[in-house]
C-alpha cells in the first residue's frame, strides 16, 4: 500500500526549497529588495495553495481507504460465515451417512432416500442461504456460490438414494446389480469429496483476495 503521507512530505520539501531559493534571491539582489519581497509573498501564497490541495487530497484518500476497509471487512465476515456453513454441512454429512443418523428408527422419508426434514437437508439449505448472501455481497450476478451449494445438495440427494439402494438391495437376486450400485456409490462419494474440497479452496482464494 502506498504511503499516504508521501505527498505531504514532498510538498513540504518543495516548499522549503522554494523559500530558501527566495531568501537567497533576495540576499543576492539586495538592491532590489521590493522585488524580492513580492517574489517571496508570491511563493508563500503558492505554498499555501499547495498545502490546502494536499490536505484536501489526503482527506479524500483517507475517506476512500476507510470506506474500502469497511467493505472488505464486511465481505470477509460473509466469507467466514459461508465457511462455517460449509463445515456444518461436511460434519452433518459424515454423521448422516457414516455415523449415528443412519441407524434403525429412521423416518420413512429417510429410508426411501429422501433428505427432506433431515439435519443434512437443513444444513444444506442454510448453506444455500449463506451463499446467496455472499453472492449479493460481492455483486455476483451469475450466482456462482449459490450454484455450487445447489450442486452439493444434488450430490447429497443422489447419495441418499444410492445409500437406500445399497442397504436394501439383495445381492443374492442380482450380483451384477449389486456391483453396479456399489460402483455408483463410489463415484458419488468421490464427486462429493471433490466438490467439497473445490468449494473450500475457492472460499480460501476469495478470502485471500479480500485480505490484500
């Protein structure tokens, strides 16, 4: 960042040089003291005008800098809120598919692979809302972050249905069908992990951009 006091320094240095030159001019041209005084007064007037201009410019630059920092700080808060929402999705996803949520006693919707009303569905909706706020904050008319959140939600829904097929598929009826379900599940898990990491890395990059 450029030093905001540099213009003032150079202005003061120039003013000092101009006054010194005027003084020596008056000494050398002592027999023309009235002319030297006129020149000296003109120099003082010019220095005053330059000083006022520098003060006005500095005030404007400081106001712009303060406004820019406030905007950056507000945007960083939105980015951090989105990161928190993303971490919540990641945690709930792991619990839902591999932990305590996927246990006996589930609702009919959960058994059928429907995420409606589940903790995972709620965390994904919270992420979508936060991404929409972030898009508004950075004035992204393409809704980049909201689209990323929707893609994650679509993958999670597909995983839930695939998990249902995996749990209730009888391998004795069709070994080929069971193997196909397993492969599809692996592809979806890989897709989820890849998009989750990409989402996280993009947020890191955006945070770095607004920290500069």
